[in-house]
């Protein structure tokens, strides 16, 4: 076995590892809304994409005592917020959490979330395990993430 | 034949109920037709609104009479909701920005359905976070109930694990004219552009 062959084999291993990386579940566009001084609850949104079907089971962040998956439902004109036990991520289809739909409720904030700041958010998936993303804090009533900074 | 009778009766009843619903829908559609005055002065116009006595974010008493003289955009919500309520208030703020010089003719009003947690102090911190001069109102549970009743707003506490709770509530943005008459309404699905467009016509 020549050195050349070993180098070639090693490069194959690295290449496939890199390929596997992009073939894994990804969490992007993580953003949150700034909160008023005394707010107890905040909200965060992310986009999740996975090559294989998975399920978001839970969320956690050091900025709040707990983080829950929530869903806004409408019953006629009545708006209801309900915790979700989990959120299905279909294979190959991005799932975007956004205002007036599914969201991550940050309950019992340790302090206000200020525009321009960022904080870590850890999401746990049934198959992919955990992913920690950096959440950018936008304006209090922001409708979506700011363009790439 | 005789055995078919109850079935036929049910069919007729269902048809009648269907016509009644269609009629009500047509009535609502006509009432909300895009006239310059909106629904003001119609039967529906007088069915929404009414007297209330609440306090604002500075602890000052505000009644329905204090809202006269300006157009009001009234939204019932609660500050512990970081998802839908800020969206509605932000849509209002964006719509008002599009009104240009007429912006000052419209007053956004946020009335809490959660007086237990939404004290004037909490409301003040909340509304100052938005780019619009929002009048935020709270009161005793009875005072809030009276205001909500006038605007046909339903709300109820929904308990959650750990003693926390969220509020189920009607999500409607009401447009009241300077005489305090119901004129138009928007839902949380109305875009800021739609709201601005409608307001421009009403204010013209």
C-alpha cells in the first residue's frame, strides 16, 4: 500500500464526511422578537430542513426558564395558543416557524431580549439529536428574519 | 312514504337553516361593503362598540367618550402573547405609516383581555416597544368584561402546565369613526397594505 493510496483513501473518508454534513438536518434563519422591559415571554422562529423525516421534540435556551413549542389555532374569530407535543419535519421539505403559526415560546425570560443581540437555542430532534443555533433578535413586531448580516 | 317524512322534514330544516346562514352572510357582506362611511349608521354599525371605563398605561381613566374626535383602531389582546398580538400591533403601525399626514387622525387602541397580569405599568413597557403611539387600556376584570362585551369580543383563560395560562380571544381589529361608530374591521390575516388601503378610503 503506497502513501498515495492511503492519502486517497483518507481524502475519500473526509469527502464523504463533508457530504454527510450537508445531508443532515439543518436549522437556519433563527430569529426572535425583542421584548419590552418587563415581558415574561418571548418568541423565537427557525427554519428546519431534513433529508429524512424527523420530529422536533423540545427546545431550550439559557435566556428563559423554559422553551415550549406552540401553535396558534383559529376557531372562527377566536385565536388560541396551544402547546405542541412535537413538530413533524417531513423529508426534504423545509418547515418554517413564523408569526401566527408554529413558534417557540420562551417562557420566564431572565431579562428582556434586545434588538441586535443574539442568544443560543438548542433544539432536540427524535433522530438527528440536538442542534444549537444562534438566534438573532429583531424588532418587537418583526415579521421575519432580517436579511443576512 | 310515512317513514320518509322525518327525513324530508330534516332536509327542509337543513335547507331553511342554510338560507338563514346565507342571508346573514349577505347582510354582513352588504353592511361591510366598501362605502366611504363603511358600516357606520347601519344596523351592524350600532351593534359593535358601547360605553366603557378603563385606565390607560399612565393610570389615567379613559372612557369611550375620550376616543371621540379621532378614528380608532381597536384591538383586544394580551401582553404575554409574543406571537400574534405583536404581529397585529406591528401591522397597525406599518399601516399607519402609510397614511402620511393623516396618520395623526387615527389612534391605535390596545385593550387587554388579561387584566390580572396586564397592569398599566406592564402595558406601558409593552406599547412603548412599538413604532406607534398606542393607547393601552386595562381595568378591573369587570370593567374589561364590559368593554369586551360591547365589542362582541370573546375571551377565556386557558390554563397550562406549571400554573401558567394563555388567553383565548377574538382577534379582530375594529375601526371606529370619530363619532365612536363601528365602521369596518380587519382580521389578523389582513395585511398592513390592506389596512392602509381601507383606512385611506375611509379617511378621504
